[in-house]
């Protein structure tokens, strides 16, 4: 995948994360995890996954969701599913 696609994914995920966490100044990076964002609990995680599925037109398997430990992991899975 090209870096433009990766940038588009980060831009869309930023919108999703800002909505889920009601924080319009939130900036994502690949290494960011639940430990870095106040309020990122299992409920927020589900909301992120559902919104990402809707936004990108993909479906995540439960095994994939269990292995997502960072924003970068989520971006990579989305890239794979869109390729």
C-alpha cells in the first residue's frame, strides 16, 4: 500500500478516535495504545472497531481484534483488508 493510503487511514481513524473520546485535539501515531488515551477501555475499543468497520467497509475477525495492541496494528489490518 502506498503512504497516501496510510495517511488516509490515519486521517479517518483520527476522526473516529476524536468522536469516540470527545477530544478534537487528539493526534494518533503508530505506537499509540490504550495506555496512552484516557478512557480507552473495552467499550471504547468496541466503538472504535465498529466505526472503523463502517468507515472502511471491512469486517474484523474476533482473533484480529484481540491482537490489536496499537493504532499501528489497526492501520496494518485495515491496509491488508483493503488490498
